[in-house]
C-alpha cells in the first residue's frame, strides 16, 4: 500500500468515526426518551438500552457500556426472563467486555459463570448449531482459556491441574465452534473466523 492510499484509508477512518459519534447522540436521546415515557422496565426501553450499549462499545467506551449492560441484565432477568433475547444479549455484552473492567485481574470466574449460563440457554432454546450458540461457545472458550497475562504471572495457591482442565475445556469448545462454523457457515464467515482466532 502506498502513502497516498494509506492517507485515504486514514481519512475514511476519520469520516466513519465522526459518523459513529453523530449516531451515538440520537441513540442516547432515544434511550432517555423511552425511559422517561415508558419506564426503565419496558421491553422497548430495554432494547433501546441494548442498542446504546453497542454504540458505546464501538466508540471504545467500554466502562460505560459495561455499567449499562450490568443494569440491563439485572432488569431484563427480572422482567423478561432468563431466556429472552435481550437478557442473553446483555450477558453476551458482558462476556465481550475486557477482563480488567470486570475487576477480575486474571480471575475470569464471573465470565465463566456467565458463559456457561449463556451457552446452556442458547443450546436449549436455539440448538447446538445456531449461529448465536456458536458465538456463545466461542465466548465461553475464551473465558476458560488462560489469558496471556495470567500465563506470565505466577499465581500463588492456584492448582495447576484446575488451570489445565479449564484450558482443555476451552480447546474442546473452540474445536466444536470451529467444526460447526465450517460446516454450517463456511470458512469465510465471521463466526468461523472468530472461532479460528480463539
């Protein structure tokens, strides 16, 4: 890629980021209006909140998105139930948050718990080979796999056999997601590529 093309890509990137910034404000306004008119627990408000979380993540505002997703999950579980798509998307959103935001500092037990919950519901409701189930498999595998920063740190008192069992389970899940993704979606689909990158 030459220098002219590179500067063109940078300009396109700036334009797209500006469009994203412009899209965030109406999303925030829509969410605020729904809260005011319909209340915090209305399904329409919760869906709007889910959309706002997505925009915040795209903007790199992970902490704000994570906080909003936690509140959404609490309300969605209570009002919509454990199997509602909004509840499951809220869990998925928390699974995608960087571990440092969850305050885990290398302990991914909360992500593992959320991942197991998400996968169990998706398998039961959607089946083993639904694309959303494959996403849940990959997210759980990532929560189970040993993060690089944990591998580099010595953790006193941690039983290495437990870590090895989690890594083995993660590998099995990655393989399951990859095989199903290739079979159902093809090698080029983003979910298959996501599983390959495990």
